[in-house]
């Protein structure tokens, strides 16, 4: 009772024929190197390579998947040690935080968080029992002891995880000191960045002027006009590219795209510099900047990613107290057919340009995204994102997208995680779900076995390497 | 041929492993008492405890699930004895109505109506054959004879059904005479009410002034201003609570919420008193009243329910001839992320407040509702409602909501029925579908068996008791 | 390796019980005659009955399902021999086109295109291997040789396919010369038309005046007013009906309906005659004309079809170079509850009127379309259309629509194809998926076997015959 069960056939269909084919397919890809082409691991972890401090700081405090679920059940973020920005007292003792985590661990039943954590506990830390109120401190002490060992330092874990490439995400002004340090070190791990200029695009944000200042400093370009802003962006893209980046990313509330004239863009930009821009200005400016980012990608070859449709910081109370990324970013209905049309008409027929689209609105898989990706040469579908990076979420994606977009207009898996230790758990889950999906098709005589073997290898490794130019 | 087949394994996956686990899980919950925390049974049935008159009046005439399907196939509502409000002649002979029902019974193939009716015929009335043109009168006479027996009087049926609590729904001005009569009787059945003030909120409705008059009379408060209206609402909530209510309910076309000032509210209210309000006034007023109802719930502890997204009385012809609730309420696209934001920002972090949300727009399960319920401590997800209270509807709900919201941000089952005799059929269907869902997770090694047993018991009994404070 | 596998159990669930029931159900319907009540085969093929020229012109060039997928992977339409309208040079050698097709055939893995083509290659041409780079020319020569034979001429194929009725689609001005020629020939094949007046409804289109001219000529009515336009439409409907048509069809971006006065309609019409109408005029005019088409259908008994929700010619570059129907029609969010309300209120209660609705927005199946069809006597649901005419698409339709709309508010299968040779492949796929869907219900004890047998026969043959008055 309470044993962690990493059954060899987990996540496969119960039917024995499908299960047997799934197992065969999975066994061929399970040990392939991990390519993580998009995510949010802090590169400092790998440049400094310091031991992780304790189980709570490693596994709970940085993981909004975990604390949002606790919060939804009435457990305060303060008690979980989540850093407040308004000076509210928060729990400091990692052991007390760990106790709450273990006591309420049952809340994750049926969620991907539990599946990832089970993998981490068992495969990474050799723990046999699910956490609960009684074993909380035994598990804590066990993990704490391991974290002091050399083999549990970040680079050792990275190597043990068989990660071929890990891509992080940095803002436009980042000097990439950690990436440089890693590159210049004797360690061979391949850690690259992706260019994410959201903070300098959100002209309505209170922080925007400050962000422009940082961009100006980083690019050594005085930014006093739309034109100089574009130059600074181009400069930073160039720097990121030289540092190994192969992609950019943008998080937008809507994927609205529209070209405006440089003069109109400058008018909006000047208003923003005066602190006078409004929500509509921002919408138009970002719609235009998506066009410009596509133009730059066509020029410099960086893959363009768009993550659309999240209303960030839905909960004002939490935002004021704890800041962003506290599990209160909530998806919105998201329209792609009309919104992406200007961008796809201008750049979508250009085979030098590559656009990867992510969504939180699953109703668009079959209605909008698969038909678009099944037509435009430059557009590909990113894997299920965030809440949908789960067994059922991945199944819905494959079942709704494949018949129209095919396999080769998708790009393999992204783990998109901040939780470094969960990387192999997430890739393993995806490899299992994909193997299972293909096995179902084999048993139903939709795919031949040799076809399924090839596709599975492409999904687990080749497609991501090709799509992200890695 | 035509035998009613209530197979022990009905509604379970065909695969033998899943089926065996589902059966085991189901057997542990099938006999648990029924808690019906939200529905529309007429309490007069149980206060008067008179014998039901005849099969047509018992099973067909009150059930819009049944007559809407017949109407969609060209069978007139007149011929089914549905009471007209414009004096149109309707069929009076219950035997003729019953004949039409039996002859066209095949139209329910594959619908939940057939599954519920099969249960009622077999388990409640001991009938072995599905109705058809030939056996119509035999079945009629059989049921008619039973209805005269003591053991088929409403309270006997209630007791036999093992109903622990039945919650009905009454409008704001209701004096709850039947609830009082039941309470004061020697019968032990627990029948409580829920407060549903829709008719006094719909300021644009032609009946509104009349409804305000009834509210005024019931509360003994002269309602001539927004302020006195609020007092009257608070007064009635208090009365309902004293009579045992633990919840309120509101049916709204959109879950739009927005606080306006008391002065603005009063201006709208005064216009309404003059019969001058319009669709936009109503939208703003209801948006504000949802905020106020949340405030009151925070104060008095009544659970707040919102059923959103139905365009009522879509068919004008039918509405003019037969009135509301004739199977012509049609769902709409419904937005929750932006619409509920004001309410959740003001009350959603308050653990004393509890909000249960229902939807007819399944695309929001994974996109909006599960992420919201997986964050805000006060928000929970109601079960699949109305058209989605079905095998496939429940499966979609569990598969789309669980991975993000978990199990414990849901509230168990509501039968939401007017059809008293169908209550155990509906709960049994849900217990089977939940057992089957959990069995699939066990066989796929997503859940351990002991975990599934506990969750299944929570879904069938504990969660509803806790969520509705019963 | 690479063998075409048309396994007897293909597309059925893997579980042996379901598979066995599915096989039994399928065997009862697999040889029923094909009724194709809606599609786009060119009737000239059957009136002229000439040998098909070559494999590329037969299978690739007319099939946008095929070339859109190739285009999405960077293969130019020019290289596939797609006729340009701007004089761009295109590939002329069918053998070179065929080579590209075979080399890239793997792109169809998991798509319905592959399932249909496998059937065509194996069942129609007796080919045992999937096309690839190596066998391309062998297959080409094999097919080319067969195409010269008498038994591969169109009428012979039609007869061999066991097509009882084939319905094509013609524009309002069509003289139906091919239909007349077929009717007057000694050949017994039943090929009828459907009336599709889109080109004369799209008043904003540049071609509209030209189309009105053609309509005027065909109807011998001078069209200088809304009134004469209506007369011309009525005249053509009458002609189509006399020629055997039983249905009309309209493709609209939105199913918005609204009656305007004849005077308003004439004002819009006069503006259009002056070349001065705009997007809003068109929306209002088409919304009104849907009402008028419903009125005419109520009068003349033609079944009314609406295919809504496609943004045609999304890709301007391709549209300017190659014209319409190049795989760049992309679905949109589509609203039916409010949009169809005026039409359904005016005509939906009339049992003489029959409206069949198609959608590309699957989120409306359970939310809007099934509830509407489950209420209004005149409204029925068309089968999954276009991108959703696929295994998973059909499953989603049945699982989401059946519980609310029942079986008898649906109308059986449409192949909707331009690809003559794929007709039996498409019907066979649907019969398999329906058999499998019903088998699942039998094994889960939702349906009895005799019920499933009857429903399956209705879905494969009776419903389409009755719904389209064939």
C-alpha cells in the first residue's frame, strides 16, 4: 500500500494486443537522448553547478503546478514558502513545507504532476513509497542526504539524464553569462538559449520603460524611436544567435497579427515612451511586432515560436502579494484562422521561415491549427502545452491533429519546464503516450508496424532536431 | 428480442481487466445512500404523498427529455398531452399518449433517456420488455395497477430509493409550505430547498414587476429601491436557510460579473420599476447581482451555484403555445475566464465562500474551468449538466477536467431532475461511469487500486456531502 | 514490407468482443448499394464516358487533399502540375508528377487520404504495394494500362461500384447538359444534381455581375431588381427539380440568418448592381437569402443544405496564382444557436421543410447542433464534413451528437468528393466506423444487438434515402 508503481506498461491501453505493440515501440525509443528544445530551467543551476539546497526548495517552491493545486484546496502560499513581494511573513522551514506537501500529496491523484513526481522519487531518488503524512520526514532526510552527493549535482544529473540539448529561455536584455560560462567550462553539456522579448513588447506594462532601458543598455543602442527599437531587437537576436540560440519565443494573449506602417508604429512607440499607451495600442503594437519578428526570422533563420491565449495573473490578490507565475494564468478562447492570416500571407509561403504555434485552446486543434499547418509550408504545430502536457491532453492532440496535419507538420515534444528534475519524467511520459497512440493505429490497421517504428523515432528525436535546427 | 437488459457490467469498458476492476469498484459504492444536492422534483409530491395518477402523467408529460425528442421527429406536443397555455386542444387520454410513446420508443436508442427508462421499467416496475407498439397497453396496465399500491406512493418510493437527502429548487418568494409540511410530518425523509431568485433578477422580463410584488409580499418588505430589494433578498435567503437550505442557484445566459456602485444599481432598478429596462440593463444588473449573491454567500454560508450558458425558449412558436421548459433551451458558447474574474478576485480567495460552476459548453472544461478551479480556493466544478449528464458526457468531463483540476475540486454528482422516478437510475449511471473511469486509470497504472477505491467513495458520497454542507 | 494491408478488421476496436460484433454488423451492410447524396464529381466524366487519361490527372491533380499536404511540406504546386491562372510554368509530364507523389507518399501516414488511396490501389487497381520512390513507375504503368480498358471507363466503374444514386453539385446557371445527356443515354446510372447558388449570392465578389448575367441568361429573366433576382432563383430551382434534383446547398462563412424587408433587400441589391456593395451588405443579403431559400424549400420541397464556417482562400499568394479550391480553405469558429434562430423560428416547426446542417467546428456538435436537431422537427445533422470525414472525426461526431440528437436526427453519410474513384473507399470507411461505434455500444450493453443491426442498416442506406427523398 502506497508503493510507487512504475509498471513497465504504464499509460498503455489495457488491451493486450495494443499493449504489446506499444511496449515494443516504446522500447525502441525509451533510451534515445533527450532534446529539450523549449523550457524554463534556470541556466545558473548548470553554470554554478552547486548542490541543491533541500527537497522543498528543489521540488515544491519553484513548481507552480504543485502549489497552485494546494492553494486551490485552501492551503496558503505563505505556508508553502512561496516568496512574497509585499513583505508578508512566509514559512522558512523547508521541513514544515515538506510536511504539508506530503500530507496533501493525495490531491495530485490522476494528474500529470503525480506521474512526474512518482518518476522523480523512484527513478532519481530511489524512493519506493508515495509521500504521506507518516513517511514525510524519512523521505525528506533521504533526499536531503543524496543532494549533498557529487552525483546529485546539476551537471551530473544532466549527464545522467542523457540530455543532448537543453534550451532555456531568456529575455531580450539578458547577457547570457551563464550560457557563456557553461560554454567556456570543461563540461560538455549543451545548454542554449531562446530569445524571448515579451517584456519589451508589452508597451502598456508599468515595467516597460525600465525594460527598454535594459534593452538599450544591452544593445548599446539609444532607443528613442520605433526604428532604434527594431535595431536593438535585431542586435539582440544576432547576439543570441551567436551564443547558439536557434529560436525565439513570444507569449501573447491573442495571436492577432497586422502590419502597420513604420510611421504608425513610431507614433505608438512615442506614446509608449511618454507612458501614454493603452490596451489597444499594445494589441496593435504586438500584432505588428509579430509580423516584424517573422520578417527577422526569415532573415536570420531563427525558428519563431508563439505561445498564445493565456490571461496572465488572473488573481489580483495573489499577483500583488506574490507576483507572476503563481498558477493563476488562465487560458482564453483563442482564434488563429483570422488572426494569423496577415502573417501567414506575408511569410507563410516562404520555406526559409519556420513558425511553431502553441495553444491552450484545444478546440482549435482540429478546427484551425491542423488545417493551417496542413497547408502553409512554414507553419508547424507545437506539442500540447502546459495544462495539456498530460496523458489525455496528448491523446486529444494526436487524435484531433494527425488526420488533417499529418505527423510531419508537428515538431515532437517540448517539456517547457522549470523543474529540472522532471525532465526525463516528462519525456518518458510523452514517449509512452506516443508509442501507445501509434500502437492503437497499428492494431487497427491504420499504420503498418514498420511505419509506426519510423514515426515513433521521428516523434521522439528526429522531428525536434530538424524543426529546431539542433 | 426487446428484453430489457440490465447487465451487471453495463457501461463498463469491454476489456476484461478494466471491466473486472470497474465491477469491483462499482460494487463498493452501488448501495451507498443517494444524496441529491440539486434538482427540480416538486416537493408537493412528497408532502401530499398521493398516488401517482397514471403512467403518462408520471413518466411522459413532465419529462422534456422525452417529448423534445418526439417533437424533433414531427410528433406534436398536443398529441403528447403537453399542457398548452393558449387554449389549443391537447390529447387528454393518457392511454393514447402512452401508445405514441411506446410506438416511438426506438427514437431513444443510444440516449441516456433510454438508459434511465430501462432502469425505471425493470428495477422500479419489474417490466422485462422494452415498450413497443404491441406491448404498450400491457405495460400501461401493469404500471397503472402498481401505482395504486401503498408501496408505490411517493414517500415509500423515496425510502426504497435510499435517498438520504433530496434538494429541490424554489423561487425567492416561495413560502416552502411543502417543505414545512414534510418537516412537521411523522415521515423521516430529508427534503430541503435551494434558493433560486432568477425571476426577480430578470428585470427585462414582462413578469418581473409581478415577481417583485410576490417577493415584497413574501419578505414583508416594500421594494421600491435597489436597497430594499437587497434587503428582501437577504431576508428570503435567511428564511430559506432556516428552513434547511444550504445552497442557492442562478441560471444565467452568461456568467458575466461586474460590480457597479449602489447608485448605478439603483438607477437601473428604478428604470426597471418603470418598465423601462432593456437587455443591456439586465446584463449589467445580473452581473452585479452575481457579485452581491457571492457577498451574501460569504456572509451566510450558503453555497453559490451558477448554471450558465443556455438560451432559454429558443423556439418562439412553442414558447407562445406551451410556455417555458419544453426542450427548446439551447446552449451557447460561454466564456468564464474573463467573465468570472471580477467575482473571483473579490471573493475567490475567501475560503468561507464556495462557488459551484456548471456549464453547457464542454470546450471550457479543459480551457477555462479546470484551470480556474485548480487555482481559486472557493471555486469547484459542478458535474456535467443536462445534455451532458450522459455516459459520454461524463467521460469527457472526467478526462478533460481531472488532470488539471484534480478530483477534489469537483463536487460529485447532481441528478438535476424533475423526474422523481429516475433518481436512482441517474445516480447508478454516474456511479458506473465513475467506477469505469477509475478502473481505466487503475489498469493503466495511473492510479493504485486503494487510491481508486477511496476516490470512488468520495465521488459517490463524501464529496457531495462536504461540498453542499449536508 | 510496404504491402497494402486491407485487413478485414481494419478500423475496429482491438478488443476481441467489440471486434467480433463490429465485423458481424459490418458484414450486413458492406454490400449495400452506395447512395451519394452530396458531392462534387464532374458529371461530364459520366456523360462523355471517356477513358481517364493518366494516373496523375486521375488521382493527384484534382485532389486538394493530396496536394495541400505536399504543399505544406514545401513541395510546390507547380511541380505537381496544378493549373496556374497567371501563366506560371507548371510541370506537364504526368510521370514526373507521379514520382513526386510516390516519393512523398509517407506524408499521408495516419490520414484518411492514405486509407482511401490504399483502398483505391488495392481494390480498384489490384496493386499490392504502397507507392514509394522505387515502385513509382511500375505502379504508374500498371494503372495507365488498366485505364485504357473498357472496364475502367467511368460508367463501368460506376456500375462496378454499385452506386444507386450519385448527386453532383451545379451552380444556378448550369444548363445540366451532362445530366440530360446521361438521362437520355441508354445507360441506367442515376446521376442527379443539386442546386448551389453561392456565386449569385456573393454580391461583394468581383465576379458577381458576371454571374448575375449568366443567371439571367439561363433563366431568361432580366435581373434588374431583387424581385426579378428571386424570380430567377425560383425559376432555376424549378428547372433543377425537373431535372431530378432533390436538394440545394449553400456554402456560407457564417450561418447568420435574418429577414429584412423586400425593400431593404432591393436597396442592397441595387447597390450591388452598381458594384458598390461591401462585406456587411453581403452578410445581410446572404442572411436574408438563407431565409428565402428556406421559404422556397418549404414551397417546392427541395432539401436545404448549409455548409458553414469556412474562410475560403486563406492564402492570397496561392489564390492569385492558382485560384480557389487549393486546400487553403480554413475553418472558423461558427455559431449556430443565435444565427439559425430566425430561420428556425420561421420554418423550423414546419414538417414539410427539411434543413441539413454541416459544420467544420466540432465544438458545436454537443453544444449547439445536437440540441437544435433534438428539438426542431425540420432540422437534421449532416455527417462530419471535409477535414472531419475521417475515423476520429466520425467517432467524435457520433459520441458527441448521438446522446442528445439520437440517431434519427442524423442523415447517414455524404462522401462530398471530387475524387470519383474514392467513393467506395469513403463509404466503406464510414460503414466500418459506424459498425464499430455500434459494436462498442452493444458490448457495453447500451444497445441490444437487434437494435444495432437495424440502426446500422439505417445509417448505411435508409436514412440517406429518406432524408434526401431519393
